[in-house]
C-alpha cells in the first residue's frame, strides 16, 4: 500500500471545488485583480519613514548568525494565496531563508568563517540604515517602532515603554503568523475541526493534543491566576506583558480587517467574505496563550508516559521466559542506564527514575484485560469514515507513547579549545517543517528586554530561544519522566473511583465539534464529541483489571495545569539585568517546568542545565510501571487540588559550567539519570555529534565554521551505516560470500561505508543520491534483518510488544516513525543499540551492558551469518518502488523525494521540497567577543 504523508489543516487546498475553474488562469487573474485594490493602503503604511534601530549593547562582534526556513512572512492575502496556487509565486519573505538553509548540505565542505552568512542570517542587533525596508509605529503609537530589514523581513521591535514594547511584539507576530496562531489556539482547545475543517488529519491533530491537556476555560484561567499569584513582581509583570501583547495582536486584527489585508485563509475556510467583508476574526484572549502553550509543551517538553505499554511488554517477557529471566530480558531491552550510552554531561551521577531494589505498589494488568479509553463519541457524517477512525487510532498511539517527538541538537565548545579563546556554539530546536513555520524570528529591545531569536507563534512576548546582549541560549528536548500512571480502583460504576478510601465521581470534560465543507477543506459535514474522564490522578487513559479488580489507568504529569508557569523563566532569559553569567542563566531556566536541556554561551563561559519539575516519588515506586492510586505510592508532598508536589532540587538535575564541550541530540543526559524513551544505548544519533566534536576538541583551535561543518556532516549521516553496518558486514564477510546477488550488495555497502555512509546528493540540486543502490539496500535490509535476528528468540508476542515500546527504524523515508515522513528529523528511535550489542556479542567482542541473551543465530556466528546473508539477498532484490512506495508528495521509486523535507501546509502557501538534512529547524551560530 502506498504511504500517505499526513495532511493537515489546509493541505487540501490544491484544487478547491468551491471555486469553479480554480486553476484557470483567466479566472484567477480576474479574481486577483479585484482583490488587489485594498492592498495599496497597507503597502503605504508599511513604507513609512524609515527608522534605524540601535544596536543596543551588542557584544557579538558580527559573529552571531541564525536561520529559520522557509521565511519570516507567514501571512498571505487571498490574492497571494491564489497566485501561489496557480503559478507558484511566493509572497515577499515567505521562503527567502529556504534556499540558504538547503544549500548548506552541499556547501559545508568548503565552509569558512567568512562564508557562514551565505547559509545563515546576520543575527546582530539592529538594522543598518541602508538595510531598512520599512518602519512602522503600530496603531500610531509613539512608544514603539517595528523596523523590518530588506534581506529577511524580520521585525526589530524597539519600545520606550514596557507596554509599548510588548504591544509591538504582539502586532508584529500577528503581521507574520495570525492564521497559524489562530489554528493552534483552536488545536489547544480541541476545536480545530470546527474552525478549519473536518479532514481526518485535523481530527487526529485536535484529538492528540486535547487528550494531553483537556482543559476547560476555567482551568485555563486558573493557570494564569496561579502563575501570577506565586511569582510576585515577575508574575505581575508577566501578566502585564501578556495583556499588552494581546492588545497588539488584536490591534492588528482590527487593522487588517478594516483594511482587508487579513490572511486569505479566513476567506477559504468560510470565516470572512471576500466581497462584502462580512464575518469575524475573533480577538485573542489571555486564556488562548495557555491553550497555545499546552500544544507546545505536549510536542516538545513533556517527557514520560508509556507505563501501561511497559507493563504489557514486561508481562510478555515473563510469559516467554518466566518471571525472573523475563524481567532480566525486559530490563536489558529497556536500557535505563546503559554504560555505553553517549552522555551530555560526562562527570558526576544524577540518580533519577532508577530501578528500586524492592519495587512497591506495582499494579500490573491481568493478561488480555487492557482496553484503551475511548476519546471520541457520537460520530456523525464524515467522522464515521475509515480515514477518520484511523486518524483517531494514530492520535491515541502518539499521545500515549513514551517515544515522543524529542528533537533538537546542540554543539557547544568552551573557549579553552577554540581558536579565539571564546566559546563557540551551534545549536537549535528541530521543530519540524511547516508552512508557515511554527516559530518566528524577532528582535525585541525595550525596558527590561533585550534579545533576538525565535519564539513560537502566539507566544512571542519574549524570545524563547536566541541571544541577549552578551550571551546566547538554546534547548533540546530531554525526555526525563515527569508522567506517571496510576491504577484507580473503580467503585459503584465505571465513572466512580476510590480516592483515599472514598468513592468519588470522575469529572467529565467534553468538547463537541461539527464541520461542513469549505473551499479549503471539502470534507463532507460531520461531527463528534471528545470526552475525557478526569480523576485526582489525572485523565483516564486505559481500563483493565488488576488481580481481578476493575481499574482505570490514569496519567498524571507534573506540568498538568501548569503550562503557564514557565513564562517566568523566559522572562528572565530576556532580561539583561538578570542574566549576567552562567549561574544566573541556570537559575532562570530552573523556572521552566518543561523537560528540556538548556545550553548557554557567552564570551567566557558555557553552561548546561536540565529543566523540568521532576516529582519526588514514594520510596520503592518504579516509575516505569503503573502503581496503585493510594497515598503510600503518591508523589511526596502531592496536593491534588493544585497538582503540586515535592520536586527534586536543582542540584539533582544534570547541570554543569565550563565542561570542555557539550553535545546533545536528545540522548541520555548524565549517568544514572533515566530518560523515558527506550533505546538510549550504545548507538544513538548523539554519537554522530559526540564523535565529531570530540575529534575537533582534541585537535584544538575550533572555529565557528568547523563546528558548523561538524553539525552539517552529522546531518547527512545515516546512523546505521556509520555505527552498525560495519559490524554487520564483519559477520557477513566472516566467510566468503558466494551468492552473486549478496556479494554485489556487500560490495556496494562496503564502498558506501568507506565513503562516509552519507545520504548525499551527487551534486547540489541533482535530486539523486551518490551510493543510491547501497542506500536502497540498507533501507530494505534493516527491518528484515531486525525481524530475522530477534523474532525467533523473542517469539512473536514479545517481539511485537517491544516494537510497541520502540520502533524498529526511523530512517528519513520511514513514514511509520514518530515524526512521520518528510520531517527531516531521523534516527532518534530505532533498534540500533540492540543490533549493535547483539552482533558484537556474536563476534566475541566486549559489550558493556549486554542484552540478557544473544539472539542472532542464537549466538552462533555461522547461523547469524546465514540469517544476515539471506535477508541481505532478499533486500537487494527489492526494487526502488518497493522500498519507496510513494505518497501524496512523491512518486513510487523516487528515493531522493522519499527522504526529502516537505513543509507541511498549515495555511494557503506551499513551498518546494528540499533535500534531506537532519538538523535544527531554527539554528544559531554564535561566538561572543566581549562581555559587559
């Protein structure tokens, strides 16, 4: 069956059925001509008298750069959307950062410091006088100016009052991302289908995130009230900043509505009339910001979960091998604290989530009793189709798995090992590729704020990842476990449970959605109700029996009802009077309850801190499995009314200042610090950075260009080819390979490995891979060899259970991986460590932290070789069309296209595909030359 790339929000706008002859040039041009007239006043206002922003206290010395594809401008009028649909034309600054970003893949080998900005933007503060494209005083205010530069259109916001500064930030955000902000406030509220259409992908999107944070309006407001009440003056300032920011957004909504320059998607989705201008764009309110934050937190900052799946695989192992041996097998695959895992912080021990000697309170389900809790009820119309129900299933899996989208990378080298003596950093978040992008760039200068960088659209009252006057910071997803599962014993019926001895009713939270066809989304009319049952221990996720007792498994995370709290940490990061060095940086990010790794660099120091509200668990509780919902097994100090608890102190989090270098690619943070996702073992994509940066540091004299080259080289590496394939080939060639097909395949794979194992084009723009046959063979071979290597020993039930904990593969073209197809990020989740350790054991090599058993050929080199050769021969015989079966974006057999990055449309503007790179979406290159 051909794979289908996920289609979200407005991805169906290729041939809108609501406009007859939509793609006929004459009709398009006629419509555009009628729509262009209201654009003139807006254009005039955008080219008001130019004003140059001051380069306030910039200590970067022209050595700070950044990039965020496809472009700054994420808003498009109806006329611009129609032009893009008909002719492929792009609004100004909609994709001018895409070319330089894509170009690094073939341009990095010859990179020097003076060529960095061929592939990045100059991220210095301010705009030179001759580079000012426009200067606007939003709403005629005298206390703020938004200057945009000619090259990228990035807003440089300068305010003389705090209110004016934040007003300008909100206004600029709406100028660049209004439609996207509106989409995601509806995602966070579980109302996307009613707003943007009932496409199955939209159904899946709202279900995935609303399941994670099923909040009422009262809940959202309570978060704001709590964040303000518990943070003193900074809490009051955050509230004032948020209100000013919202005023700026709503001022732009009013201006664009009256001037008829609002995003054209509002017309195409039926919210506005292109002729009469009838209809409404709803103003934003403060609870929308919390709804937006809940989406971002779910995507990138909430590690943990998956305890029920862990229990199922443990039971399968015990059924196969018996309790004692089965537990050993399970633990060896779990790899909680693998001694061969690459670490971000290499010194010290930070015990967290470790296995207790005598586990207490476990509530493992009876065999065959687990049933997922339904989310969707009362389906009508198109909500009853197979596509709709399939999207619901995929959303449920994504929401309940511990294999979340944990993306982003960082390479930081201390000044002791650089050519200049100043630290160098190349870092940024991998947030996927969307059109428009989830992030936006901005510079904000005002009282108590001085920063440039990226922020999530709709949450850009502060720069969230970027640079200050003399320091820069970034983050990667860390994934430590802040989510636990509790077995609540049912009483009376399925909707009452025992809470501390009292039969207590569950709280029912519902969201009813209905949709009808629009020009943007022709999905037929339909509706459904999303229903979540909440307990003191969190929302119900599964039903089961434990020892014959009926239970509901709930999910409790420490950040539940607390998404708003992190605003204080971001406020501090933007405050030049607060962050003055690595220690104050670490204190700032301690206020962020999302599970992130934070990195810092200034002209003298580097630093690292792992954030998140890590709950202190009761003695004997094993965080890997569900436990009984009883006081003895609750988090220490837990108050269910506020969902607060005792948290591990900052000193217990991995943290460091001036380590010789740091690397992070969502790998293990530190020794004894357990992360929720499986697979942190001997082979991890973090090794791709570790090996390269370690070599640079040993050589000394590291430069910005050298560190960019290390990142870019790792971005094209096939992790399997670099770190596992040589060992597989060692087994295969332990005896002569006589079969002609297998021998030819071995030769191609050996040549590819010798050349570096990259997935790289023959030349820039060729859309053909060098070593294309070898890449095809490995892509086909990997799933075959894993299954043949492990399933005979594990048995089909246990093998299937473990693959539910950790996918077998996540190559760039593996659409079944957690990030899906065409998403760039690859090789985070897979069985690379399992294969590596097993094959090394077969070869008789030393293995620290081995699997409990040897699986390939049951430990026999000859039998293992036979397994690998037979599967290799099968893989070599697969055609490109079989390996890359095609989807909505690519024809079957197009290898380059199957790997390619495609910006998934969240609005009306589409962009062309670019070649695969495994690198941050937003990325900084920084080297400060001085300090305040």
